[in-house]
C-alpha cells in the first residue's frame, strides 16, 4: 500500500520578539494575567518577512531535512488565511521563491488554525492516489496584520510563524494513517476577520471591521469539546488506544485548552508537545512549527504514532494520525 511518509520537517519564526511585558505598554494587561490564562509568555512578529517568505524558509528547512531538491516537488499546498496578496496564492509565491519546477501544482487552503491539517489531508490524498510523488505541506500565518493592538482580549494571543513537512509516496506501514477534517459554518462569528489583510503589523486600520474579532469564552468551550472529539475520532479510525500514542502535537492556542484535551485522553504531560509559551497562537503555522521542534529535539522516533489535532475559525477542526 502506498502511504505519504513524512521525510522532512522545517519551520521558521521571525526574529522580532514581543513579550508579555512589551504588551503591558500597549494595553491594560499583565504578564501574570496572560501567562496564567493562556500559557503564552512571548510571540514573534514578522516585520520584514511576508507570509510567503516565512513559508518558503520553513519549506527550505524541510527540504534540507528530507535531503531532496525543490525540483523533486510536484505539489505544494499551503494552509493560510493571511496570504501575501488576494492572488496569486502563497503556494505559487513559495514555488517561485524555492525554484520548484514549472508545471508543479500549487494552491492555498483557507481553514484558519486548521489550515495545516486541511492541507495535509489534501496532499495525502494526492500522494496516496499516485498523482503526486513528493509534496510540500506548509502552514503559515501572520496574524499580527489582523490584530487590533488596542484590544487586550485578542492581541495577547497570537504570533507569526510557519512550519512545513515534505511527504513522499512510499510503500509500507509508515506515513499518514488518517486525516479527518470538519467544519461548521453556523459558528463563523466566533472568530473571524472581515477584510483582506492590511500590508503590515501595527498599522492603524481605516475601519474597525478590518480587525480580527473573537468570542473568547465560547471559542474556549467549543475548542475543548471539539478537540477531544477529534482525537477520539482519530483513535477509533485507527483502532489505537491513548497509551499507543507516542506524542500529541495539538494546535497551540491556549495551554488550558491543551491541558483539558490531554486530561480527557488520560495522556501524561510528557506526551504532549507545546511551544506556545514562546510563540503564542501562530494559527496554521502552529502545528508544523511545534512538530518541527519536537522532531529536532528527538522526541519522535521511527514507527512512533504521532497525533495532531486542531481547531479554528470557520469553525473548522481536524485530526491526523501518522506512523513516523
Ligand atoms: C481569551 C481567553 C484567554 C480569555 O480568558 P478567560 O479566562 O475566558 O477570560 P474572560 O474573557 O472571561 O475575561 C476575564 C476578565 O479578564 C479581562 N481580560 C481580558 N483580556 C485581558 C488581558 N489581556 N489582560 C488582562 N485582563 C484581560 C476581561 O476583560 C475580564 O474582565 P472582567 O471580569 O472585569 O469583565 C480565553 O477565553 C481563550 O483562550 N479563549 C479561546 C481563544 C482561542 O483559543 N482562540 C483561537 C482559537 S484557534
């Protein structure tokens, strides 16, 4: 059986660090409030990098880890809701930046914080069906462009970043075991941004509808319920038990959401990878960014079962199981 094996991971975050203490200067908040309610201590802000720059840098690192050339890639799928431009797609920009061969397929997927798992689901189906041999799957977002830096309820939560994986068509048991993607459009008002992205972070908007809006409390409750259900779906589909999972890499929105999900599964803390303390919620970038760190720290071994779970605007939610 042909599976999509993950043969390389990569990530990129911009250099500029914005700490909770820095935010105390913009809005009435405190490091204590932000870190106890969310687990976040600092985040990165893209000042010189566009989303496609971040995506290309993450992809370059993933290609290097995989030991293959951009010329080997025949599909690029990018999960993002903050593209450089309305069109062309971020994926086409990445193709150009990396020198991926002309004629490869490249497109974006819009699923907010679930963007990476949606992109993984699609790319996996292309690879498994034999349409693509090597695919780049990228998650990237630059929410600093969407945020109202005067709104303490949202500006403390998000950061900018990107992550990528390379999938390769291979025979055997290793690779993507399952992906499940879902949405419920009737809850769109929980988390949304009405207008296209303005060009740079911290820029004053002309109209307030250009800012990201969120119902934090309701989003929190739905996230806890939905992420738990999504993991159960992945476990049942693969006939595996929580104790068979080597590592859970969840969407990095809030440590309390992640902890509630972990406790529902009965997983010990060391089986859940988090890095939101340093990067905040990077939306579609969050899962591949955390995965890349976990891989580089040696937390994922050959044949380990790794689970992913996401939740985001749409509402969207998704899970994936991979045998490493
Ligand atoms: C946003 C979130 C951290 C707020 O935490 P919470 O415990 O629900 O806090 P509340 O919204 O109930 O606010 C409690 C109080 O803190 C205040 N507050 C909100 N943001 C604050 C901040 N940054 N600093 C200090 N106080 C803040 C509120 O105004 C409120 O004050 P009040 O009691 O005087 O009215 C939490 O709801 C959350 O994480 N939701 C999910 C968001 C998310 O993950 N979105 C992305 C999904 S992909």
